[in-house]
């Protein structure tokens, strides 16, 4: 499955994943099925949308 990255948040942030979760929640409130995943290679929390879902939301 291909995913589009909407935003990146550093995992070392003092608030951890909270900022990413807040951003994803705001996108879901707008109708975009965003979710948070951890990218271990870059040490970032990513807010992503499956490409197929993004196309149907547009």
C-alpha cells in the first residue's frame, strides 16, 4: 500500500507523538483519513493518508 505523508514530527520532541496525533485528528475532522505511523529510519512520527483514500476524499 502506498501512503502520502502529510507532515513529519521529530520523535525526540518533548511531547512525543502528541503533536502528530493532534495534527492527524484535525485532518480526520476535515474528512481526511489520516493516521500516525513511526518511521524508525528517520526517527520521526509521520502523519499519513493511504493514497487510495486520499483520491476518494478529493
